[in-house]
C-alpha cells in the first residue's frame, strides 16, 4: 500500500505537468520504476542546496525531521509520500523518547527508512540487526523496541525474545508491515507445494532480498529475478509447479511479465496439447477474438430475452463491430498497454499491420452486411463506428489543447468503461430494432439493462486489472477516480438490481421465463468479481477467460432455450 500510494502521488504530480519535480532520494528501490519516473520528468536528488523552485516528493521510506524542516524553509512545494506505516513507527519513537525511554530499532542502519526513524528519537537510539547484536547493547532502564517495516518476521521475533531476556520490562511494538508479514508467510507456505520459487524485484531492494532469504531458509529452490530476462528457462523447464512472489516495490507489469514468461515455458511433464491450448487461448485473448465472440453470444441471448424473431445477422454485426473497435482502439490508445499487459503489448506491436488490416476489414464487412439489412441499420452502424474511433482521437485543435483538461473522450474520468458498455448496448440491442420493431418494448428495455449491466461490469473488472498502467499514463478510470472499494460496491449493486429485474420481469409478464436462466451468467460474473476482490485468482489470462466465459454461457443458454425449450 505504501509503495502504491507513493507511486500514485508521484505520477499524479508528473501527469499534471508540474515542473520541475524531484524526489528526495530514490522514491523506491526499483530500477525500472525509477527509469519510468525519470522518463516522466521526475528527478531524484540527495541535496537541497541547489534547489530553489519546484515540487519535492518525500519518498515512502520517510525522512528525518531535521531534513523535513530544511525542506519547509526552502521555496519548494512538498508532497509527502511517506508510507503511513512508517509514519506510525516515527510517531511511536517520538512519543516514547519524549518521555525519556530508549528506542531499539531492529533494521539496517544504512537503510533510508531506519535513518529517518533514528531522526525522530529524542534520546540516543540503538540500531541492531540480529540476536548477536543484543549482547553489545548497554545497560538500559526504560526500553522499547520497534522494527523497520520490511524486516524478516522470524528474525524480529528471535531478536525480541533475546531482548526480553536482557531487558525483562521492555515494551515491544510489532511494526512490520502486514503486507511484508503476509508475503513472508506465503513464501514459507510454498514449502512442499512447489518445485521452486521465483522472487521478482530489484536486486537492491532490501524487502525483496529478505523475501528471497526467507524462501531459501524454508529450503526452497529460489530464483531472485529483476525482470523476465533474468529467468533461468532451462532449470525452470524441468519443474512442474513454480511459486511466484514479489517485493513491495515491484510494479504489477513486471510481475505480469515474469508470470507470462514462466507460463510460456513448456515443462518436461506438461502434455503438448495442454501447452498448445494455453498458448492458443492467450493468443485469442490478445487479439480480442474472444471478446468479439462473447459479444456474438450475448447478442443472441439479448434477442431471446427481447422476444425478437431470431437470425444470426445481428450477432455477426456485434462480433465484427466489437472486434474492430477493440483492435483499433488498442493502437489509437497505446499509452498504458505496455504497463498493463507487456506480453499483449508486444503481441500487438509484432502483429500490428495484420491486426489493423483485420480491424478495418471487420468494419467494411459489417457495413456491407448491414446494407442487406436496411438503410437505417447501415447508417446507424456508420455512426457507431465513427463514435467508436472518435473515442481515442483528439477532438480539440492542437493549438488550444493546453487550455483544456480533456481533449479526447477517453480523458473524461470513468469514460472508458461507460463508453464500452453503451457501445455494446447500441450494437446488440438498439441496432436490431431500427428496421422493424417486433417483440415486446418492455422486454427490449430489460434486455438493454441486462446487456449494459454485464458489459459494464466486464469493463470495470478489466479496469481493475489495468489500474497500475492507467495511473502511470494518467488515464482516470472509475476505479482510479472513485476508488476500488466504492467501485466494487457500485458494480455489485448494479448486478443486484439487474438480478431483481430478471427475477420479477417473468412474474409480471414482461419477459419470458428465459430471464430466469440469464441469472446464471449474471451470478457467475459476480463470482468473478469476488474472485478478484478476495485474491482467489491472479488478474491474468485465467480470470479474463472466466469473465469472458459468462457471455458465452448466456449465448449457450439462449440456444438451448430456443431449440430445446
């Protein structure tokens, strides 16, 4: 949390265009992140003497109060990104040392966080690292102990036990960050379950180094890698199950890259068919074919729910439209893709020409097919295509862009998921009604609400997966603007209302009993949200496939209903 918060604050400042922008020391111990911040104009400094203007960001590790006072006396604006956990430890030290107690800090005396903690002590503080250091401490009367927030949990317990023998009245504070404790417990829990553990994170990150140490102490074959390039593919290929963990300062895109690389290694015991199937599904996810196929099946289900005479023309139009818009907007709005899903970004770049041609081909094919349906359908589909492409294009002349915060539709906070859901409703529900309205108006409205609810939830869920990359490039999706917790409440409430509508509509004679069957994909979609919220599944291909599978389920239920019911 502390690292995410520091990154979010730094990126918000960088994306706002404020210059010059500095961090007091490196923001976090990760070379790739520091390179990213540097590319956005954020410069780390260790000395204030030459700085006269700009904004300085206090890093997650915190700083001594004397340094903070020096910054306040300068003309620099301050953004405090100190981790709240670290600030809590600082407050403990300041409060108890003001009362005459002596602080013992378990940690690395040369680490930035510990240097900051020592600065808050009003009495001489003692920094130790191991049980062996306890005997070197002087005789003390009033003593308390805290730890660096990223310390090894077992080591801290051993040191505390030794301190209690030396100072029976010592006051102990458990100040190791919960995330750090959980990561270390999880790594120990890998014992007996995996053939090896890959620890992802900076080679100079103390937090990551301790994770690797914990893994080795648990008797696990351990690989500490900074990027996917550091993986030993030959050794990993001989293993069946590989555990992956990461240091606190490791960004999501680096973890995803490593996980994707490991998944791409064919294990010696893995059947060729299984390996080929996994690669094929990832390929179909990357080129948006599965999303488009999901739109096809949802369009069929919407037709049954709307009680319209059925043909496959409109589901095909939905397939072609969704494929084209998803592919072309990927290239028109490439900003966050390298951070959200590096493997997919590399795939898109490699097959750029082919995908653009097929995307344009899908638009042309859709328009040609719509000509056979009718003029209204053709004109409406033309309008939908223009609006879909306009989403990522500048709508404000270049000379006046600096005066406007939003010069693309995509720049409007929360617009991405909403625009996508409305587009699905337009092509799946509204388009088939333009030539000749048949069926029940009430059923059509209920169908539109159901399609919106499912497609909007899907879009929001994918926004969660892509949040870190969106923060980096400054895309204000709903989870970023509203916050993850509130957004989860919103989509759960939306699903609940839609479920109530589907239950009541057949009872009131507004739709057929097929509405009851549509509860299955809706509830299955809510389980995908729960799997994400509870961390049951890592936000990757598996969770994506399960999410897209709900749209296939809706279509299959509709086919069964129509042909067997």
